């Protein structure tokens, strides 16, 4: 007996659930050979709004967890990816990655997660400080997460770049709404399935797929997003900075027109964590 | 009485209200709806921890919900009887915002009738323009309809000129048929533009589109039979502007434009106002707004 193939409907991971776009729109994703592969949700600004609501709900609980616990959960995400390397390799192959290239990207991604998992309970010691002041005060600076961060993934390295943007943001207790690569969104869909099984509370990481030109203006103007990061073209950077100035949010963008090596050592670091932190300095009176 | 007023088609109601959530209301129509809903809010604080200071700031919010002068004041503030005089002091005597007070041993209603009436008298004496009473649900469920009605009449007489709102507490009436019966029981002794109200907001299940629909259909049927227009107030559980617009759609499509005014329709809510302001601001600026740009409301319901 012949069996009908059961194909997966790609859905995006938002608020701990797998959803279609509220618009019900999709765009066709071809595989590397140019044949139809799947219909990917074409998320709209309303999906972005809903994702921000989900992130806002998850935010306080995530930030309140101990740094140690956040580290454990990010480490577990690495474990999930390690166990499902083959699935992810297939997802990367859709975009044309060779077996070797996919394996290299997945390994680098897992290493990146483990790297930031390690930082979770350490960045505060390095970035926080006790400041000398010429008065009888104990003066110290501590970090706080910004809140909800909007991230724009580049077209290249659809998995590694996405994780390289998400991991430092959530390490410190931020929540994230990320727009996946438009040309290679499928690895982000599969990543959502791993996030769902990684102990990461729903809503901490929200992944959207769709067209940048439809979503970038809303990323720019949504006042509930407290920071923007990722990779953007010159025109997008202008839109993002104008919108961010209006709603007073921090912007840290890489230029899409300049090549960036996501595999390099300098693609990860403490400063990537610092990009999504606010600093709070306290003057505490001390006795004689 | 149940034979006389007829049963409720429960499935029909659920089907009908499910359709209300599918209306596409955008741009000018949405802005109109949001402002209308703002003008219909009974801004409510009903907590054990209420203080005169909190009531005063609630009144301030009621008078000027937002910087934008085109946004109307809310219809009323709704407070406990002991807070009525503080609300009156905060609002003054010449004010568009009315003072509603829950009375009659809210929320249970389990006190002797003379205590409940004394509470109503005190609230009106302190300056309440509107009284929200609870019906005796125990008596209703025991079938003592006359007793329930007599108590409503007693409270109505005690109210004097104040508008009366009769809280049916739908979650304790169990069925749609009971909600319809209780609505008629109250409406038959109410004056024009007195209200029937869904709930106290103190139980698990509050105003839903379904309950609202049963009650506004009762109001419609009563109006068509007698010509007396009774007003409606859903309360509890309406937190978002989207929900408020859906309730307004239900009103427009069931009762018509005559009920799209705050003398005939109200929302009992505390956090709804902030979401309405947030959505109005979104329409004005085009940018989605963070909730913390709008002051926190009392979270009681």
C-alpha cells in the first residue's frame, strides 16, 4: 500500500506556542534546488505586537530567576540542539548548506550557547563595580536587564547568527522577539521546537518569520521594545534609529553591507551581554 | 414566570456572540468606539485596602483620563459606601463624573434588609448619584421571586432620585434561563434608565459576551413590550479595549444606537480604562504603546 507523505506545517514559536501568522498569510520557501519546500508564516506587525505582549508577560519571571538557573536553562538548550543535530542539519540543508557546513554551523551554535550559559552567573561580577567616592557613601553599580529586545537576524548563518544574537540577550534576563532570516527561515522554525523542550519559559524567546520591510518599521516604533539589535541595511538602520529615537530605546546594529564572520571568536563576548543591560548606580550612606 | 418570558436558546446565544468577535473595526470607527467606551467606564475600586487617598486619585483619573483633551471623562467612579464622601470631596458638586456606590452588603447581600437599606440611605446621603445593589441570589434560587422583587422595590424607594443598578451576579444564577428570569424580575420594578448589571466582579466568572447577550435581549424584549428602556452594565473581566469594542458591537446589533450612550450602557472596570487610552494613543501615533506609559489601575477587576 502506498502511503501519503505527512508533511510538517512550519509554525513560528511565540509565547511558548506554535502559531500561524494572525494574518493567515504565508510565503513559499523553495529548497536549495529551487523546488517548493514549505509555506512559511508571513508574520505581520500584529504578530510582532502579540509577541511583545508574550515577552512582556514572561519577562519579570525570567529576570527574577537566579543567574545560575538561567545559565542551566541556556546550557540545556545546548543539550537539546546537540541531541537533535540531525534534524537541524536537515533544516540547514534546505537553505543549501553542505553536510560539512551544516555540521560546522551547528557545532559553533552549541558552543556559543554553552559559552553564554557560562557567563550567566559571572557577567555581573565583571560589569558591576564598587566606585570610589569622596564622601561617606558606599557607591556601587549593578546591572539590570533592559526588558524586551527586538533582534533582526541576518540572511547568512541562519542558525548561528540568530543564536549569537539571542543568547547574550536572554543570559542577563531580557526577553527577545527575533525576526529570522527571510531567505532561510526554516532553521528558526526547527529551533523553536528545541526551545519548547529546553526548560526556557514560554515567551522568553519569540521567533517570527516574514518580510523585513513589513516588520522593521514596527520594530522601530514599538515603545515596549527597550532595545534593538542585529543586522540591518543602511535604509533599515535609518528607519530603526528614527523610530528608536522617538521611543527612546537603545540600538546596536551591525551593517548588513559589511561582511561579518559569525564563526569568529570576536562574534561572542561579554560586550554582547552588556549591549542589552542598563546600569544602576546606588549611593548608600555608611556610618562613621 | 419562566413560561411567560420564554426560555433562552443557549446554543443560539453562543453562536451569536461568537460572531461579534469577527467584526473588523478600524481607524475612525475604532477611534469612535474607543472614545465611546471611555465615556462609558464606571471606574471602579472595590478593595478592602481602599483609602481616601486612593479614591481621590481615582477621581482625578476619572476627570482627566489622559493629557489629550479630546478624550472624554469617564461616566462614573464606583466605590464602597464609606468612600462616597471622599469621592464627593475629590470631584466637587458640579462635575460630569457621577458617583456610584455599591451598597446592600455588597458583594454577598447577606445582611438583614434594614441594614442594607440603611447602607443605601447613607450612601445617597453622602452624595452618591447611583446605587449598585445586589439581589438576594439565595432567595431567587429557592424560587422566592416575590421576595427578591420586593427587596428591589424597597431599595428603589430608598434610593430616591439616585439611579439604581441591580446586580444579578450571573455566575451564581447557574443558567441562561435564570439570568433572563432575574433580568425580567428586576426590570418590571425599575424606572426608565435604571440598570441591570451582570456581576459584582468578586466571583470567578464575570461578564461574558454570552451573559451580556442574554441580558440585552431581555432588555430589548422588555422595551418592545412595555416601552420602558432599561440600561445595562456588564462588570468584571472586561480588561482590554478589544473586549469593550466587542461588547459595543453586541449592543449596537441588539439594542441599536439608542443604547450607545453612557446613560444606557456602562462598563464596570478598573484596568479597562488604561487599555482604552493605550489603544487611543496607538491610533493617534501609529506606534504600539507600552502599558507602563499609562498609570496603573486598581487590579480588583
